[in-house]
């Protein structure tokens, strides 16, 4: 990944199809389709969870049953049939007690195809990974280095067993099970995910990273991530997602909860390239994700996302600025091409005094896609001197795509300062001609223009992710002009 | 260097160039003058290979090679440079990043490796000094918020970096005050050599005080109706274009 050159990119651009569209034959263990209390219980049992967890899931299931799927987002799709999805699928070979050497060579081959071979990762720099294939965390690296600092970084299933007090204390506190349809569903059936705890005053010495991947046909993936930064600690967390090509739509409904205690800082970066469907809009992942962070006094949470994948995206990483002087940031690049639809943005809820939030959203639409920014800036009556700055820029390519902006502002305190800027522009033929005239071919010109447009956000990504993100932007927009 | 024979071109059914003949040799500076709407900028675009224009007849040869079938970027790689009348803005892409990409893409087309960063920086420093360009300017987004003079200076800076065989300056003098005009013209003069050629497209004689042409051509209604030396430019400045129109009409 580090030695990735422009030539490599050119090679990749030649293959128009989704590059991760292969399917590894793994002997999977999949539950029967459908969802009812016994499936929820079975999932919990399979994972050898304590009773409180089983109860928590069942409660969520009961809540979910009473809820309706939301339909306010600016997206059109065929609602998934929740009774035709298998809610648990684990590669049979996964066994938490095995070492890396015991891991199924097919699995390792798959990682290699994705460019995330574990052995390389182990040697390579400062990235510790918790890899989630379908539902079960197969391998966790760097555990030892981290544990010396008292950092807990493991799959959430392990955490439920090994650190039940922490999980029990925090799970569902930022995104309650009652929050929304998908978060309730996730709470009932989540299969795995990551858990991370940074102790007081500890600065996590490396970027923590998780790769998610959907492998089994017709399975939904419901990860649950819980990240706690205790007082005065710091962590940077990277999340990357890929899914192989599949014809039927696959559902992905994750929940991510971040808790930044006093003076803590969490940087959460996502590069998402779930399968977006083919050129005709067939297939692709439904990505209905709830991500939210809670900031205590003087804490800071920064969300950075590069969204290039999924057929339908419904995602609003948010910050609850509860403590005084807390800071929330949201930096986003959302690319849609062909028939993709994205409705994404953020919520900044200012509760504490002197709270600050920044929103920079860059939407790029091409093909026949629809790209919406939806954001809420809410200043409560107690939030004296709250400040927000929002900037929403849209870039259009061609004449058949759409860019939409839905900024909501609710200010209940007179001292609030809220700024909102928005621009819409189009990649013009004159820009392309100009670049061509300077010897830059069209695909490269688009990449250059798009990278320039996205620069404010790309700059916020950790180095190793920025390279991959740029590459993804270019691949996603391949063939979109001319 | 550049030989154009009986060139006819149209856009959207509208015929614009109606039989252009032009022969520019290495080391020469040619100027094309003419009233508005005579086809001057179209000629520049057609030489550069802009696709909206359809070449129906005639041919364009660069160093003896017919370039009709070449794309815009391939022509650029062969050494055609067009200094735009209205250079476009590319937000977020710095002047340095842009010229680096441009130079390396051109090198790649010639089978060369990317220019090492150190060498690139040295070249940028050299050329920006030549054109009296402030280094801070190079880290600004391409043409964004540039004054008219800065835009044109940036065009000539890119030309200096790319060292084209044929530089076409399309209305480079428009929007320039006298100081900017002098700097831009000095730049072009310094870049001129026995191995390259310059084609100046201009409405006024003004720029030609600074960049002295070997030949002046008058374009009217899609044809070159008169050719001469730099004296012709003075004559045009004095008498305007009406007499040319009348002559052409006869």
C-alpha cells in the first residue's frame, strides 16, 4: 500500500469492475434465515454470552419489532425483507484460541487479495488490526504491545466475556437500543465488532484499525463497535470496509459508540467501499449505520469519513457535546457514481458551554447517482457561546446526477454563533480541456480535480489511509466523464 | 515546425475556418491578428486538438508529422502548448502540484521516469525567478482568485516549465497592465530559441512591441487574407481592420 504508484493505479483503472469482487470459498456456518426470539437467543448462546447480554438483546428485539423502518432519507430502494436474512454467519475455521499460523490459508489468501495480509501488517509500522470477516473476529494483532499500556483492543465478543463490567457500563449509553430502527436491530443481532478501551492518561501509540468485510451471500452484517477513551487519553481509530460483488443487496447495519471522557480525544476515520452495485444499479450493499460519540468536559471527537461504496448509504456520524468546552468535528467525502444513493451527514448536539463544532462535507456525484448532505446543528438553551462552522460543497460530473443539501439548524441560545457555507460546482469540459492541453489525460485530470476538491478532508486522514482514500476516489469515479 | 494546409473546421454546423495555410519554421515568431469573430481563437483550439471542432478538410503537421488523429494530450506531449485567454480555476490544486503532474505526465508519455523532487524544485525555482514570480504564489490554488496578470504569468510559467516546441499565446495581452505585459513578454523572449516557435494571437498591436514577430498574418472570416512583416501590425493599429475587410470583400 505504501509503495503504491500511479502506474499501479493506471493498471487498476483498466479493470472497471469492482476490484474486490471475488468470493472465497469458506466452509461457513450459517443460521437459518429469519428473525425471532429464538434466533436472537441462539446467536447469544453461540457466542457463549452471559445472561445479561442475552436479555439486553431480547429487549432490543422487542423494541425493534414495534418500530417502523425510517423513510425520511432522500433515497429510494426496495426495503429489505428482514425475514429472509440469515443473522449469523461465521467462518467455521474461526477459533479465538488459534494462533495466526493456524488460520485457514483461504482466509489468509483473501486478506492478501485485499492488501491486508496479516503477516505484513504485523511487521509493518504502527497499525494494529482487528479483522472482522463476516461476523467473527478471526485475528487480533499487536495485543501484547497494547496490553502493556493497559489498552484493551479486542473483538466485542471477547470483551463481553473478559471485561463484562466495561461493556455493561457503556454499551447502549450513546446509541440507546430505542434510538432507531437499525440500531435496535443491531442491538438484537449484532454478531461481532471491536471493543477498545484506553485507560486514563494513555496516549495510544499506534493507529488502531479494523477491516470489515461481507463474505457470505445473503447475510446481513451487524457489527457493534464500542470505543472508550478514559480521562485525558488519546486514540486514533481507522475503520475500512470492503465487500465482494454480489447480485442480491446485502444489508449492513452497524452501530458505533464512542465515549470520550474528560480531556480525552478520539479520532475516528473510516474508508468505506462496500460493493456499490454494478453499472446498471443491480446489487450492492445497503449501509444503514448509526455512529455517535459522546464528549465529556474538554473532550474532542473527530469523525473523518471517505464514503465511496454501497448502493444506499444512510449514515450520520454525530457528536453529543455534553461537557463544557468539548469539540466535535466531522469531515466527510462522499462519492456516488452510477446508481448509488447516499444520504449522509452529521448531527452536532451542543449541550455544554463553549462547545465548538466544525463540519466539512464534500459530496461528489457522477453517473445517475444521488448524493445528499443532511446535517443538524442543535444548540441547547444551556450551551452558552456555542459555535459551529459548516461547509458543504458539492461537485457534479455530467448531467444525470444530483446533489442535495439539507442543513438543519436549531438554536435555543442567543449567544450561539453558527455559520453555514455551501457551494455547488461542476467539473467543466473547459477544465478537462485545460488539463489535457497540459498533457494530463482525462482520467488523471478528474482525479486531480476531485483530489483538489476533497483536499480539506483528505488532509485530516492519517497518512496511510489518505493514500488509499485517494486511490479509492479515483477508482470510484473511473469512466464517469467522457 | 508547424505546417497548416488548407484547413477547414466547423463547430455545430457553423463553418469557422475556411482554408487556412500557415507555415511556421523553428526559431520564428508569427502573429495572427484580426477583428473579433474572425476565427483566431478557433485556430488556436483546433491546433491544440479541442474536440468540439470538426476538421473537415486540410491537415496540420508538427515537425512533418500529421497530428490530425492525435488527442489533445498527445499533441501536448509532442510539444504544443496553448496559453489560454481565460485560464480555468482548479480549487485545491496548487500551481506546483499542477505543473508537477503536467510535467511528469509528459515525461511518462516519452517513456521517462518522474522527475526527481529535488530536480523539480530546482527547475521551479529557476523558472519562477525568470518570470519574477513570488514563491508564495506557487502554493496557491491554480488560478483561483488570481488577478488577470497573475493568470497570464502563470500560463507563461507553465510554458517555461514544459519547454514546448510550439507555443500558442491566445490573447495573452488581454487584461494585462503595462508592467504585467512587460514581464510576460520578457518571459516569452527569454524562452525563445532556434529550436522552438511562437504563434501569437492578438487583437491589438500592443504585445508586438514587446515580442517582435517575424511575420504577421491577418485572419478575417476564416481565412488569412494578408501576410506581412511587423510593419503590417503597425498599419493595422493605425488604420483598423476596415480596409482589410474591404479588400477581402473585393
